[in-house]
C-alpha cells in the first residue's frame, strides 16, 4: 500500500514537471516568434536633432556610400509596424499595405487641423525617381500623383496623424516617409545621402527630398538645399 502511494506521488511530481516544461516551452516559442516577426526589432536608422532640424545620424568613416547606406536604409520593424503589419525588411508587401491606407482614409475626412498637418508633410516629399509631380499632394491636399509610392506616403501620413497625433510631430512623420522612400529607391536615395555626407551636411528629410539636391551641390548652392517651393500644384 505504501509503495503504491509512493508510486502515485512520483507520478504526480512527474506530471507537474511535464506541465511546467510545456508552459516554459510555449513561452519560449512565443518569445522567439515575436522576435522573428520583428516585434522587438528596432530600425537601425537613428534620428538626431541638428541645426538644420531632425536628421538621420551617420558616422563619417571616409566611405560616404557605406555611411549613407548604414544611416539611410532602415531595417526591422518601425514602432507602428505591428499594428499595420508592415516591416522595413519587406518593402514590397509593406508598400501595398501603406498605399491601401490612402484609399481607406479619404482626405476630405481629415479635420482642419489634420489637413494642415497633412499638407505640411505631403508637400515636402515626392516620388521623384518614377514620377514628375513636384510632391505627392498640392497646397490644398489634393493628390498630385497616382502611383503606389505616392499613395503609401499619403497613407502613412494620414494614419499617423489620425491615430498617433501626439506620438509623432510633422518632422518625425516626414522622416518616416523618407525612410520608406529610401527603400523604394535605394540607389537614388543613397546617392543623395552620400553627396550630403561628402559635403558634411545633415541628412534631414527636407534635404533628402530636395529634387534639385545634386545640381545645387555641384553648383555650390548649398544654402538653398531643403527649402520649400513657394507653391506646389495649381491654384
């Protein structure tokens, strides 16, 4: 009888141990899955404040191209990545998801304050390497380009303005759009970033989105880099 009780006690202990192992394994699997999906991965692009405004941090190693790639091309998952199912490591599928945000949120649904922010951001970025529009929207918030790249810029800007109004200011949103632009057009954007680094200038979003940047640098006109046009689009 005593041996039977000991046998049962051993079985109970073994069951408890197995149960604890199962719980522990599930926890480990869950943690690894989140890490693999990018839940705990941060972008390698680091923003810093400079005299010219918010800029991407870079190290001057003497190799401007590699410095530009390291500073400009983001990796991992942005803070809003999980809620939107987008990742810097999957730019093609992320492009489609971000573009859909533009179609889902109509510009006329924005409040006056949201529209003002949207215009301030959207008139400062374009898909210059595939389209001729000077920006993705005009000064009234109307679309200037119908390509998916432009839609993704508009979509993400609208989303962050509406859903994270206090988490991102306009400069931070523009910089986020510029990161995506760097993934859409890596060769062209790295060329612009490398030129800025060679001239010891900050990698601000306005400078990186200046369509005449390379011409200005080659002509020595660095004082007007990043300046906004007087008017974008027709009146």
